């Protein structure tokens, strides 16, 4: 470990929640920012959950992580985001019985608007934000719209969990390791309309010495359309019904993957090609996604910035309704943007 590295400031909101608990210890152990980068943790919670967050801070101390420089627990966004370089916005208002979609968007606007403003006023210049709390893409849009002095491309939303789920499902079907699958894209919204797209994916058959083949030659297109896409898109609901609670450790793991790749780069794969993944980032109009929406794209991270990879339009020759699937999930994001605009949240 290089003692010369200054600590980086990481803020986790909803720190006393399930995802927060699964995240904090991995961040403190160096899994997110690197094994030689000390971290200063800021835990933001609502007043009613502060004591639980303080308990987590006690456990962090008890773990004696060499990289953990400091932990602070607060309910004040101005304190939590002071000097923040990595903001993990996990805390959100869950949907309760009888709550309409508009109510949920409004309740979350009341959280992500002020947090965006606090990031605007107090964050470090190199701040990077990932929103995990649902509806993640639109919450990220709300936060970004309240942070006018922060470049919009610093606000992202988590679709890496969907991407990881897709990798795992394809690998299992093809009978290969997850490292023998690449080129999957999750398009659009982190919701049931998302489009996990295999039309440019590849599978390496025969292990490390094997050859890469188009995924839809190894698994059939009928399976992709009828089983793979709905299984990945509805995996969050499936976990809730089987586990009795929303995914937590896998969501935390994906959040770490997202922030690590953003900060340290996606690098190159075993074939020497840029390794790509999926992330919800602000649209520059690519692939017909209206500018400004925070939508999931095929991306690489280089020099600390996400970049949309061009030339990967879903292939209608392999999946006849591919274009419609992309349009449907983007239309949902557009409707959510209209709804929060109508509510005065942007
Ligand atoms: P949880 O209910 O266990 O924890 C949420 C925590 O957020 C609670 O401790 C709550 O007190 C806190 N909180 C609420 N409002 C807050 C605010 N204004 N400031 C700070 N903290 C606040 O929930 P969880 O299982 O940790 O999930 C958190 C969110 O992540 C949910 O919205 C969930 O739907 C979402 N999620 C997203 C993905 C994804 O892939 N994007 C995956 C799984 C879960
Ligand atoms: C998930 O994908 O697991 C979650 O977004 C589900 C949820 O609604 O919390």
C-alpha cells in the first residue's frame, strides 16, 4: 500500500439499509477503488435510522480495515456530500400499498432533488454519482437537474445488476463460465421494460483455448426471446418473491462493479479488445435515445469517463422485434421524464 495516496471520500445514502450493509465493508476493504486507495466514508441516513447507521460504523471500526481513514454518520446532506468524490445514492422511498407511480416519483423527487442540490453545493470537482434507489434512472435525472454546476455526465444509474444477471443466465444456458461470455448490452430503463440484448454477444466454447462464437449460434433465438429476456427483466421481482426482500448483496456487488469500472476503467478482455459493459448514463442522442435521458447503453470506461460504444444497434435479423424492444424501454423513460417534469421535479 502506498502511504502517499490521500483518502477518497465516498458517500453512501441509505447506509443503514440492506444494500448499504452489503456495500460498506467491501468499499472499506478496497474492492471498489483499489487495494492501495484509502477511503473516507460518509453515511447518510434519515434521523430514524441514524442509530442503526452508527451501529454499522461501529462494526466498520471493529473490522480494522487498513484502508479506512474515517467514518462519519449524519442525516444532513450538506455534511454527507461535503467533498464527496464517489456518491452512491441508495436510499429511496419504497412503494407502499396503494401508492400510485406518480406518488412514488413525487416522494423520490423529495429525496433526490435536495441530494442533487447538496452535491452541487458541496461535492468535489471530480464527483461521480451512481443512483441505485428506484426508480433509479429517473431519480438520477432528478438529482442531475438539481446540480446545474456539475457536468450531467457525472450522474449515472445502476443497470450493472441487470447486466450481471444477463451474463450469468447466458453462461448457464451455454454451459460455460461467466468469463466466457461477453458483448451483452442492457438497454434502457432499470425496470421490466429493459432490453437485455444478445444480438452482439459472444460465447467462448472450449474454455481458455476455445474460440469465440456468436451467442445466438450457441443458444437459440427462441430461448433468448421467450426465456432469457423476461427472466433477466423480471429477476428483481423473482428475487423479491423467493427471498422475501429486494436483492441486496448482488445489488451492492453490481454497484461496486459500476463505480470501480468508472474510476479505474473497463480495460481489455482476453482477446485484447476493449471490454464493454452496460451502464445508465446521460444520452447524447445515440441510438435514437432522446438527449438528456439517463438510459442504459453499451459502454466502456476510459480515462475515468464512460463512453457509449457506437455500431451496436440491436440486430433485427437475429431478433425480429429488437428495434421495438429498444423503443419501448426508451419510451418508458421519456414518460417518466414527462411525469416528473409535470410534477415540477426537474
Ligand atoms: P432498505 O429499505 O433496506 O434501505 C433503504 C434505506 O434508505 C433505509 O435505511 C432508509 O432509512 C434509507 N433512506 C430513505 N430515505 C432516505 C434519505 N432521504 N436519505 C438517506 N437515507 C434514506 O432498501 P435496500 O434494499 O437497501 O434498497 C434500496 C433501494 O435500492 C430501493 O429503492 C431498491 O428498490 C433499490 N434497488 C435498486 C437496484 C438496482 O439495480 N438499481 C437493485 C436492488 C434494489
Ligand atoms: C432489482 O432489480 O433487484 C430491484 O430493482 C428490485 C426492486 O424493486 O427493488
